C-alpha cells in the first residue's frame, strides 16, 4: 500500500530535542552519497544530491533511485493532440473528442480563496503559520511520532480547519460542473477539508488521497478502533481537558483519518488510480506543487495521447523533476499534449468554463451554492465517445 512521503527533510539534527539514533541503513546510504559526491558525480547538481539525501533518510537507497532512472522509459514523440496549447485548445479538445473520462488532481491551491492556507506560500502558507506551535520543523505536525508525544498542536490545527468552517470555492464548483455535465471520471484530492463533497461532488467520485475528517480512529490499535468523528469534534471543542478525557475513555489518542507522513494511503487510492489514469481522456491538475509522493506520480500514469492541463501559480511536476512529468516547458515537438495556465485556480476554472460555453452554468452553481440544476453535455449521453486516433498508454 502506498505511503505518504514528504519532500522536505524530516530528520532532526543530532543535537535537537527528540532526535533519534540514526538508522544504520540510512547512515550507509548517506555515506554512499558522500563517496559519490567526493568523486565529482554531483558537480553542479546540488538540488539532485539534496533530493537523494532526503530519500535516503526515508529509507530509499540512492542505488534504487539511480537504477529506476535508468529504467524510466523515454516518451515516444507524437503529433500534437491539441490544436493550441492553451485553455481554448483544451476546451476544443473536450468538445471535439467528446471527453467523458476526465480525471482531476487537486491540491491546497483550490481552497486558498476559502480562507484555508496552502502549505508553502512564503508568509501566508500553513507551514509558516505553524511557527506559533514551536515545532522542530513545520512538517512535524503531520508526523505520528510527534503527534504521540505532542498531540495538542495537531488538535488545535484540526479544530481550526474542521469542515463546516469554510465554504467551497469556484474551483470546487467547477469539479461539480464536470460531474453534472457527465464527464468527470474521478477527482483525486490532496486536501483534507472535504470541500469537494460540500460543493455537491458525490463521495464515489472523490479519492481523498490524504484522508479527511469523515471518520476517526484510535491510533496504535489492532484491529482498528473507530470513533464517531462528532465525538472527537466535541472533545476538541473543550480543549485539552476534552481530548485528554477522550484518550482515557478510548484507551489511546484519537485522530481523524488524515494520512500523516509515513502512513498508508487509503485503500481506494491504490485500487483505483492506475485504471482511472490509464483510461482518462484528459487530466486536469490544479493548485498543487506536485512534490509529495505518491500523489505527484499520478501525472505519469495518464495515457500518452491524453492531454494534461496544469492550472497553477507556478509550473510544477515537469519531466525534469518527475518521471513522465509535464513537458510544457520544452520547445518544438518535445511537447505534444501538455498545457500550463498560470494563475489562481478560481480564475483558471472560470476561464476554462467560459471557453467551453459553460460560464453561466458555473456561475449558477456558485451563486446557488450547488442547488442549481445543470444539463449534461450532449456527448455524455452517447454509449461510447468517438475513437481517439493514436490514443494509447
């Protein structure tokens, strides 16, 4: 079962509080990297070396990484599958090819206009705002060992981010629009705020890759002991006294089923992602830096002839950093399918809806908070979409 990894360094320094004895395998891997570095292998490649060091600290030996890079297939060039590399080209592709199996990947960027901070924006991102908890590092708030010893920090953050405190954004209603039009296969979300479903997206259309607040459980129990999520919410509303009493009653700390670093991802993620991505006729990625694995790797599972659209403030997930990643930064015939639209998710979704002729439908969903009735796309009623010449995986 895939586990959630962080791209950030997670090891504490030998002198820091709470540091643990270095794993011999990790120490061996770091020594191996040091030897290669001294031999000049990483000259001018500081970022690549840093990435290998991070992976080594997560238990992934650099030999494994280097071997997998040698095995990674080069993508065979194709004729362009869109007539222009912009939102208008994507819109024409959706209509002309009668897309019915669109997959969307989304991250924190689709929720920022709801008042929920993303993780990494300097000054306003969640990790910057967590400094008030005096964490050894920002990611510690999502690490099991830290939670076991210091649950108060996560509980305070959870209380602030609890579903019901925020409203869906235009980007969330765009997901709902794709579903109502009958052309959304699945939405894979890194977010834990459940705003996709609050916008009216059916639960079966959502894979919450990093979990959410729909359920809770007692940690470190076998078999798993589930706890009503409302019981946890009531305890957290009472502060430290509340969660300590709940811990005593349940025989352990209670945590929402949010995936912490190192924990297994939900079973639905492993069961559905390969088929969904292989069968998709368009992949839309929004509001994510594509650095947390295995979620980021989903980009590479889309078939070679399926266009891929990134709506984001910055380029992310390119093939320089991600296996079979985006190619929109490459020149000439090196890119045949990838489109980058720079900007915030809300404006990008509105622009795409307008290019599709669905601007009024999207605004109706936003204004009615999901109550509006939306007609399906004409081609959604067809038994099969027209064949896509050259489509493959």
